[in-house]
C-alpha cells in the first residue's frame, strides 16, 4: 500500500487509540459504557418492536442471531491465562450482556 496522507493519518490515529486504551481504567470504562448502551438498546428495541407488533418474529430472530454470533466470536478462542481478548470483542460482549439483561428486565415488567 502506498504511503499517502490518509493512510498515515489512519495509522497514527489507530496507534494513539491503542495507547489510550492500553490504560486498564479507560478500557474498563469503555466496556461499562457498552454494557449500559446494550441495556438501553434492549429496552428501546423491545419498546419500538412491541409498539407496532409487525416485525416481532423477524426482530427476535435477528437479535438471537446477533447474540449467538457475538457469543461464538468471543468464546471460540482458547483460554490462556495471559491472553486478553481484543477491545472490540470485549466491548461487543459487554453490549450483548447489556442487551440480554435489558430484554429480561422488559419481560419481567410485562409479566407483572
């Protein structure tokens, strides 16, 4: 690949972001924000999909496929004591956990 200004900019930004995320507290904050956003998304998607009741089966199938896909990506790698998952995998797994938790909370609200 040629060394253009755009590729240099993208490489510099990705290196800076990698060094910024290397701090464990910043990494943890991104994971917690993703967890909370997943909870919000679970509440929002159940409210929006339940309002019209047109695409309930399609949306639930899409959510199950997404949750299972993220689980497969996160848990398919072998466990090693020193190895940490990548930031994208950790953030997507936290989003998935928040999504499932939000859907369970909505189900309990509807059941009571």
